[in-house]
C-alpha cells in the first residue's frame, strides 16, 4: 500500500513539473514571436505621451546617463523644439516613473508614467492633472512645499503623499540635469 501511494505522489509531481515546463516554454515562445509587435506598441504609446507634452513631427532617441531615457523633439524642418526625458525616483512604495518635457532649461510639461505602487488614494494622486500642471515653467531650483507655493519654482505636495510628491520633483530635477548635459554636448 505504501508503494502505490508514493508512486502516485511521484507521478503527480512529474505531471505537474511537465505541465509547468510546457507552459513556461509556451509563454516564452509567444513573447519571442511577438517581441517586434510588442516593441512597436510600446513605442507608439511612448510617442503618444511625448506628443501630448511637446508638439513635434518626429522624436529621436538621445543617449543619456544611467537607465534614463532621452528624446529630442523635432519639427518638420528637423529643428529641435525640445527634449523629453524619462526618469525615476523612489517614492513611498517603489520607483515613480516620470516623463518630463524640457525646452530652454524650463519644464514645459510633465506626465507621471507609473506610480502604481504608491499608496492608493494618497501617493497615486501624484498622477492627477492638478499636481503635475504645477511643474510647468519650473527650472532646476524646483522645490516641494507643504503649503501654498510662494513662487513659480515651488510645487505644493499632494496632501498625505510628501514622499511621492518629492519623487516626482526629484525625477523632474533629474530631467533638467539631463537637459543641461545634452544641450551642452550638442553645442
């Protein structure tokens, strides 16, 4: 009796292992087959966000430091109309990913790409338009305050989400620093 019981357990474990192996290869194979289509869709989504921040006819990737991403926005004549940077900073729960549009050393638009691991109802409020619109026109002296901003370079933090607010501000400051690096290297 004991033998048949252990034989059943071994057979069940072997079946489970084979099923897991087949599913893993199926998912990996599907991902491999559709990788070009996935990359195209991701690029189209990125271009859609970029087009909302800067009106441009073309976007070209520029090399930037770290695991950040940078893009040059061009008009129909090939003239640079601004730059876009995707940067991250640690908030309350994880990294907050931000796309910042910069022209002439000033922020002209911000979009929080991912704050999904921030506290729902608090930290995730950094994605709201009222908060991100405060960054328009700011420069590298940007700071987050808890009360009404006294000047154009101050941004009022989301109530109860100072860490998340600071993460967005840090990401925007990083984008401004990257702009300075790219702008000087292209001169």
